[in-house]
C-alpha cells in the first residue's frame, strides 16, 4: 500500500500531526501552499471571510494522488468552514477510487460538521477514517492514543 499525506497548515499544528501520520505509515508528504497571504490578524480575518464565502484560492502542491492508494488529507477550519486551500485542492485533484482519510485540528469541534462535507466532496472515494482535534487538546498533547487508532484504522 502506498500512502500520501497532504496537508495545509497555517500555524504548524496540522504539519505536526501530518508528519506523525506520515512517519507511522512510511508515507510521502505533500504540502498545500496557499499563494494568498494568510499570516497576521487582518489576513486571518480575510481567511475567515474567504471560508464563509466558499472561495477558491491559488495553490501549489507537488504530488499526484493518482500515484498512491491512500491519501490522508489534513487541514484546519476557519470560521467553522472548509478552508479555501483545501476546497481548491479537492477541486483540483482526482481522488476517484482512492482510499481517503481526513484530519482536522481547529479551535473548536466544528470539524464534526466538516467531515460529512468532505465525504460528499470525495463521494467517488472510499472514506477510511477521520480524526478531529481541538487546538487546546493538541497543545496539551492529549491525543496520541486517538491518533494511533486513526492511523491503525487507515492501514
């Protein structure tokens, strides 16, 4: 089985989780790079507005998910919504027939509402797992057993 971990991480939280998943699965990593500036308070506000408006954005990524059996995709949510870089990525790649899993680290448990949206957006794929965690729990480091269960479920 060939694995790819793809993530967008503005603050580094989703990178940390993605790197741990990639290491456990011996997976390749691909980073979604948003060409729009998202750092700083004003850009943070604009990011939330863009998410609410279901906007797309210009992104860069390197790897073709067609070269992999399982794609694990990580992202935050902004303003309780799917973020433009992830929305753009999912609109840009073909995941038909692939095994997919999603993880989200966010301020709230709003990820619970996002997972069904992600499943609908990848309806031609097999959803093999989801993992959501709040930033508070992430910073407390209280998630290793849940992350290990998520990884075991993907294998």
